[in-house]
């Protein structure tokens, strides 16, 4: 309840869903997945801009307790209600481990954290699972959590449980275009000149990618081929 309309929504087809390899039914520790959309999502200033990924897996204490974050979802606006065709937005407060564990029976390890309020009527609901929680981090909007669980009976009166994105940053980065070949026309022949090594964490199309220069590892490649 008490969630405002988030405005116009863009729709995209999902091309691929990538589950975390340790994901298991009933085990919330690795309740996270990635979705690849068909076509590029347009970045329109002041309308649709990407949230940053956390810089490091070592940011285990962020968001710090008391940080006000934002979530957008299509979940119900009252317990037992239907999901919505129009997205809603809510401002939620990140909680410390002690408060989280007291309200939600021990939830709150390195992979998880809680955000929301107790007995306020403001929070997430059925249908919001998978939504991203974004927080301000040194002035930048950063994706810090993915909604994993809610209180079954009174979701609007308890905080939600979120997967801590920073804990999965290494896995997320391996699911991109790393390892892809950069092919150039070299004296009339199409030649593999380099392999993508590092994609900037902000994942923007106007930011360059770092490549490994193939000529620098040519001896190693040839040695490996002779051994095999």
C-alpha cells in the first residue's frame, strides 16, 4: 500500500534466463538470476537510465542501516490482492542484521539483507519478487538488492528480504561478453586481434571495453596447441 504510480513502462521480451548455478528450490541463499532481453533497452535521460552495479563483492555492509532505497514492482497493493498491470514505486529503509533477524527469524547473512518497515502498511507484496532495490551510493544510483522473500501473512507490515547484489558481482560479470573476440581487417584478412577481458561495471554502450592483445599471448597459445 501507499505506493505511487511509477509512470510509463517499457516492455521487452526475455531472450534468456540465467539461474545462479547454486540456486535450489527452498534455498534462499542463492535466489538470484539474470535476464537477457531481446534488443537493447534505450537509455533516455530522466526517463530510463541504468543503475550501476556495486564495484566490489567486498561491499558487504552496504546499504548501511537507515539508508532510504527505492523499489519498483508490479505486486499487489494489499495482502491477498492481485498483481498490477501498472508498476508502483516505494521508498524503503535498509535495516541492520539485528533488526532483520528479530523480525524475520534470523534472516540476514552475507548474501541477504532486509529493507522496509514494521507495522507501517508500506512495503512489498506478492508479485514484487525479483524487483531491484536501488540506493544512492556516493551520489550514484546503484542496484544493491533483488527482492527474494516477503512475510506471507502481512507483507505490508514487515520488511522484505533481498539478495545482496555485491555478493554475486563476480558471477554477474562472467555472464556478459567477456571472452568475445574482436576481429579486424589486417592486410585483407579478418584476424582475431584481441579478446574482451573486462566490461565496465556501469554497463553503458558509450563506455569502452578492455581487451587482451592476442599478439602478446601468441607464444602461449602456440605452446598449448602443440601440447594438445
